[in-house]
C-alpha cells in the first residue's frame, strides 16, 4: 500500500460521502443524473437472475420488461429501480485503474505525484461510501424499514450479481482487493 494512501485517511473519510453532497436540489442536473446510483430496489428485479454485469445490459433488460408489462410499467424505469451495484463497480474500476497507473509509473521510474492523492482519495472514499450504503438493507429495498422480503434481496445481491470480479464482502473480506 503506497505511503500517501495510508496517510490519506482523513481525506478519504471526508470525500467518502461526496456523492451525498451532490443530492442538493440547487444543482438539479447533478442530483437528477446520479440519484439512482444511491439505491437498488431488488424486489423490482427479482425476475432477473442473475443481474447483468454491465449497466447498459441492465437498462436494456429493464426496458424490455417495461414494454412487456401492463401493470405499472414505469416501475421498471432505471431511475425507479436504482443502479447502485453498477456505480459501485464503476468507481471500483476507476480505483483499480488509478493503482495500475501508479504502479506503472513507479516501475518506469516516473514521478507519481500527479496521479497520487486526489484521484485515489476520491475514488477510495466514494467506493467506501457506496459499499457502506449497499450493506444497508434500506438501500436495497422498496420496504420503508428495509425489512420483509429484503433478506432474499440481499442474498441475491451478494450471490448472483456479485461475481468473482466484484466486491463481494464474503470473498474479499480482509484482503487488499483494490490493489489487484
């Protein structure tokens, strides 16, 4: 683990909830564009097993389901279903890419300062917040208190969508998985 990253704890902690600070109605475009990244309603996609690995395949399947549904078809719009697993994996990918670039520069004996702190801290903080939110039942359910059918949803989330290449806690617990 690079020294600068170990020393960036306060910065990472501050930047972690940055996406929550983007939810103000005063920045409508920003709030509107990233609002679905804050949740996934697994009950609305229980027909989809496993969840697609990519965001755009997920959109396609949702729109197909919406077109075939006569009762409340708008329930299958991406902004009503949520996209949290996809933004989580996208931000995780950015963090992995930043570490890969850092290692490449280091191996080539090039300066690493320009790619070091800002990118790593933002991505690490963001992915931490996404994973924290993802572990909360309320972010994965349409039930107000996060109870009821949610246990099935969490099990599905952790076993079917989360593959070998993802951030399944049971698979990566205790590992420095972001250094791959």
